[in-house]
C-alpha cells in the first residue's frame, strides 16, 4: 500500500505541516494533539515532494 502524504493544519495555532498519519498528529509548533479530519487536511498528495511543494505555497500565502 502506497503512503498518502497530508498537509494538515493545527486546530490550535494554525501551523501547517506534513504527516502520513491516519488518525492524529502532534503540532510541531505548539505541541497540540490534533485529530485528522476533513477540515484539518489542506492537501493530499501521493509523494513527499508534492506535499512539500504545496506546504511551501500554503505558508507563503499565509505570510502575505
């Protein structure tokens, strides 16, 4: 089975990050434990490179 890479957002601080988890992830910025839901998934990718490129675009949009 091939891994799916998800760009997800923390419900507490809004930090975006990449995970392959299916049920929950811990935010790198604030340490909050987040359940993965449709609302928390910002992008779904088949490769880490694709997810990384989208994460960079998402973070660039937040800064502007």
